C-alpha cells in the first residue's frame, strides 16, 4: 500500500463523525468511477486511431504496469465501519 493511502486510512480511522466518513467514502467512489471511465475512454480512442510503433510500445508498457488502487471494501474494513 502506498504511503499516502496508508496516511489517509489512518486519518479516517480516527474520525468519529460517521456522516463525514460516509461523505468521504461516497466521494472516493465517485472519483474512482470517474477516473476509471476517463481511462477507458482514453484507451478506446487510442485503439481506434492508427498508432505508431512507438505509441503502441508506450501503451503496452503502461498496460503492463501495476496501478495501485485501494478497493472500497478494503477501505471500509480498514476503517472498521462496515455494516
């Protein structure tokens, strides 16, 4: 887990206001969904164009890289607010 993810989890775990936690988790889901949609649109537009060999190489390297996301279920469990 990245240091910033760990810091966010630790900070939210100390929060007592459940309304605030609910808003934060809703916003997290919104951001995650928005970025996922944006990424998919970018990939769709790249695959429709005639890519150069260099662009294909860059895309393949990016697809092969690991991108760390903390899934919603794990975040809720870590915060101890799963109902």
